[in-house]
């Protein structure tokens, strides 16, 4: 039996026709005949699950007004009327044709054309029908051709009642009902698929009718609007969220794409479009995306577009210069690349320690593997530990579900570059020493170590030997790091490389900022001469910054303004104090600052250590240096 449920409502003579025809539809529909009318039929049908109702006459009209399901009316065709009139003529001379509603025009034309003399009447309610039958009886009518109700009343009044409907008319109505149910099921399946898609969308979607009343809203939009979907249906969108109104779209029937709106505490990206059905405007739809979600997707896309693992971009030849000191450093670095041993790079800030580390990696057998870099001075101790070694799930409050691999694991089979290793807290130095010795790491909160195959390249601008003597750096770790060593000379000690560095950085900066270097050509030699006596405390990084400054303001130099160079690079024209090694200048500053903090703490050394974030040993050393 088909899942299509049809109820054919009929009493009096229509019931018999329906019962005779219904079994023929067993293969395509479940047709049930209901012998009730009007209010009783409505009450019964509301208790059932029905796809389509079939009815006739005034009863069918009543059901259409009071039911939400489709109601198909049994229609009387011209042949049905002629056949019924023929039966009536065989038993009577004075005949009346009674129909529900208006009498069909074709019947009136047929009567006038052939002069049949048929009395034609119509009725709207059962009361009308009873009064009409009495009127026809009084006029001497002998036979009444009519729907079942009127035909039965005519029999009761002593006239001949001829039933107007035929089996063909009933079959046609049931055929229409079956087709209507089939189409409704197809549309329901389409709606269900669409709703399933809308329910799964992370974008908010809302559709409105021509009065801007909400007809459909998906869960994502309901969450954005802050109310359940059931409460939103039927309400005007402009009343729920004025900033998201579709009134302009309904008025102009035009699209609006990716408009930014503020709704509550959210920033939304909204697109509007009219709904056109067969060229006619029937409503509008709004889609919304949360800006936070867009940013998150953007991050994921950029992450997927990035290399599969962190890579090194620079080769040893990218270290510019042909002087003896830099050539020696590059040659030593090339030798280090042949080994798998740990390398310690020593050099002032800005000399190119990471560039050299990348060059060693790319010249080694690990060049196709990850190169992971971290600045040990950029993280507080607790965060640095997690970055380096990772953590297991539940290791601490807020720990990532499933745990998180640290940078040592990320660098497996490749190289990890520990910049500013001299700033690493002593407690982490112990853990680093174990990694170098055992070639395994232990995540925070874990009990099982993870074996790793990593080459370590460390770099520092500090004097690690002096730190070992002061108790600030573990001696065993120092010797583990200092297996292979490369020292990068400061720029002031390789002034012969200045012309080559100038040219390289000028080309690099001009390309990056999109400005020509031509305005600097007339004053090129003057710039070189002026910079040659400068101490370059910031080394190559400082040189690159000055080159960019000059490129951006090149027109001022080309114009020949006498003060232009002095204003753009004032440091070249200031009295240059004797250049102290960076380690000495840093220690002098630390000593003065430590002494000031201790004085502010009233001589309380424990409190001073807390404020400075250092140990008592470091405090003692700095005070000795201050003396």
C-alpha cells in the first residue's frame, strides 16, 4: 500500500460512488471514505494524518475553509450534466437543475440553444437547499437534477431526485488528489533537504515574505538573533534586528553583498538578495557570517597554504661581505654544516646570527627537514617550557585537548635554533641539557619520554663563559652547546664590507618599499664616507634601517638640502663615545637598575629578587658589578 493518505468525504448518494471507486486506487493510495459532513468531518479530519481530502458541493467548500490540508472538489462536467438531464427527461417533463454555487455558463448556453426549458437554480448552504427544494415543489417541478443533498431533499418532497455526479467525475477528483499528494511529497522532500542543508550551515540564513515577515530561519541565524526559531517565525525582521532589515531589498529588488553590520556585541558580514519566482518578487533572503568565524577560517587557510613544516629561507651566500672576517665565519659555518654536532653562534645583536643558522641548516644533510626557531628571551619561564617541550592533555588548567607538541618535537629530523640561549632560566637549562644528552623530551604532565632526532644550533650575544663563572649558566650545558662554534664579527670590525652591504640593502629595501634608489646615487659616495667612521652599535640591522630611511626620504637628499642628511641620520654626526662590548654595556645597565630597585625595597633583598624576577645569586653578582 502506498504511503499517500486520501480521505474522500461524502454522504448521501456520493458515499456510494466513492466506495465503488476507492478500491481501484489501492496500489497508489490509501483512500478512506468518511461518511460525515461539515463540522463533524472537520473534527474527524483534524485527528487524522491526511495528505489530501476529496469532497463535493457545499460540504467541500466548507472543508476548504476550515482545514489546512488541500481539498479537491468533485467537479461536474458537461457530459455529466447532459447524462443526468437525460435520465430526468425519461421520468418527467418539468425538470430543474440545481448546482452548488453559480450555474456553469455552458449549461445556460446549451439550454438557450436547444430550448429545453430547464429551471436553473444554485445554493450556498444547507438552509438554502431546503428552501430551494420547497420553492421548486411549489412551481410544479417533477424532477430535480442536483448534488446528493438536494437530490435527497427532492425525494423527500415527493419529486424525483437525479444525482448529478458520476463515477467519472469522482475518478477525476481522486486522480487529481493522488497527483497533488505526489507533488506535495516531492516538495516536502525538497524542503527537508534544503532545511537539512540550512541547519548544517555555520552561516546564518533568514528568508522573509513581501511584508518582511520571517518565513524561514536556520539555527545559526536564530543564535545570532538571540531567540528560538519558533519565536521568530511570523515576526518582522526589521523589528527583531533593525540593522539587518530587508525592507530596501524588497523595495528595490536588488542584491547587496558583504555589508558590515554591528548586531549586539557581534560584527556581522551580511549579504541580501531578492527571491524571484518566475520573474515575480516573492520575498528576500539574508545571509550573515560572524566576523570572528571569518578570521578563524582565514587563519586556517593561511596555515594550510604555508609550507608543510617550518623551513629555512637563507643560504650561507646570503651573508653579504667578502672581507677576511666574514669570509672566515662563512667558511667555518660551512664546515659545521658537514657535522651533526651542536653549534654555538656568538655575535652582537644585528650581526645575522639566525641568517647564519639557516645557512648552516640548508648546507647540511637536514636541509629538506624542518627548521624551527625560537627566541628564548621572548617568553617568560612558564611559557618557554611549554613552547619547547609541549604538554599532555590535562597537564594544567586550559591545556589543549589531546595535548600539544612542543618545538623540539616539531623540529624532529631537522634543526632547532635557540636564539638568545643565554637568557634561558637555569631551571630550563637543566631540561635542555637532558635533551642534548639523551635525545628525548618529556612533555609537561607526561610520564613517557618521546625520542627525537634534532640538531641544535644556539646563539647568544652574551659572554657565556663569564655567565658560567657567575653561576648564571650551567657549565655542563655550556660545554654541550660549544662543541662547534662560529663567531660573527660586528660591522665596525668589517668596514671593508660596507660598500657591498650598502648596494645589497639598497636594492632589497627599494624593492620592498616600492621606491626607486636613483635619488641616492648622486650622494652615494658622500653617504659611504660619512658612515665609514660610525661605530654601528646595531650592526647590519641598524644599517638596513638607515638605508630604508634614506630611500623613503631620498628626494630630500637629491635636492641638495645641506641639513637633510644631518636630520635624517643624526647619529652619524653625534660625538661617538668609545664603543664598549655589548655585554659590558648591558651589565652596567643591569647593575644600576638592580641597585635602584634594591634601594626602593628598603634593602629587602628577597623583595628585590621578586620584583626583578632573578635569583639571589644573580642579585649578588649585579651588586658586585655596581660596586
